[in-house]
């Protein structure tokens, strides 16, 4: 099985800015009059066409509430509550919250710069705003900053620096960060090669239901890398990932099943 199984995988692509969300529970907004539940409730009402909810968000945003500003940016990004979709306005309100040091808004502004939505695409600015949020310990930003360093987008390519930021996000229990840090330990990129540490990190992410890590852990068991070879354990993890629709796990499981059915060589 060792030569035929799929490789560990690769770094996940950066998150797309499908919408500018408040991410209210992550960090408390500076000097905010509203809490995350209030903003989420107002956004839900706005999605149902409630214009008074939008007016409330607008008033609080104009008064300088960073969380309300992030929520109001969502209104413009999604075009809800009778407000026409306007990505430039979404970016402007996101910037107002980001300028106050609100980490989720800094993270969202970085995504806008990365994708060129509402602002001119600028990977250097994307990296700068990602760093500001990451420096506050915001795990999604730590993770994305690691990916920027790994790919060299907006910052010099630096696998060791990528590993450092992945470690920070992994320490917060973020499955994609645990998985990608495990990849680095499995391959010795940015960190000393350590298959056993890779196994431990893959397992942490796999136990949280992260399909990519489940598949990767299955590969390690099938190959005997950092762990005793066990096709039974490999099959278990492949099945878990395959059940979530993971293509590589489905192929690995199929190959393992075919090998089990093949007649033993004399």
C-alpha cells in the first residue's frame, strides 16, 4: 500500500471573502455599545427585510461602535434589509472598525484586499491587516498569515515563519492549522522532520472531524510513518473522511478494499 496511497495533502487555499461577517464571539470590540448577540439578531432581521434593524445598526455604526460597523458592513456586502449591495461601502465600514483595532474587522479587511472586493487588490495590504489581527491572537488571522508566508503572498516566502504562525493557531485548537502544521512536521518543511509529532497533530484535527486530517492520519497508519503500521486503523480513518466526501480518502479506501480482496501471493 505504501507506494500507491495518496500523499498527505497540501495547504488549504485562503478563505474567500464571500461575506464580511462580524465574528462577534471571537474578541470583544473596543468601547462597543452592542454585543455580538445583538448584532447577530439585527442581521437576521435585516435578512428578512426588516429596515428598522438596519437603521439601528447604522445609528450605532455612525456612533463609532466597532462591532456595529462590522455588522453594517455585512449589510452592504450582502445587500439585505433594503440596502443595495455595495462592496466599496462594505469595505469602508470594515475599515472603520479595523482602524479601532477590532481584530475580526482587520481580518475581514485583509480578505477584501486579498480578493479585490470593494478595494483594489493588494496582497501587501492584505498581509499587513492579517498581521494586525494575528498579533492580537485572532486564530483565523494567525492561520491565514501562516499561509501567506508559506506561499509568499504579500510577504517574503518563509516556511519557518509559516510554521510559527501555524503553531499559534494550532495551540488554539484550530483543525486546519493542526493539519497543516502536521504536514510540515511530516515533510520537514519549516521545522525538523518529526513523524510522531505529525501523527499527534493529525489526530487532534481528525478527532474534531476534520476530513483532510482523517485522510492524512489514515495514510500514516497505512505507511507506518510515525506510528506502527495498521491497515485496520488506516481503513477506519479513510472511512471517516470518505463519509464526508473527501475525494482522496475515497480513493484510498477503495484501493485498500481492493487490496483486501486480492488473493494472497504464494
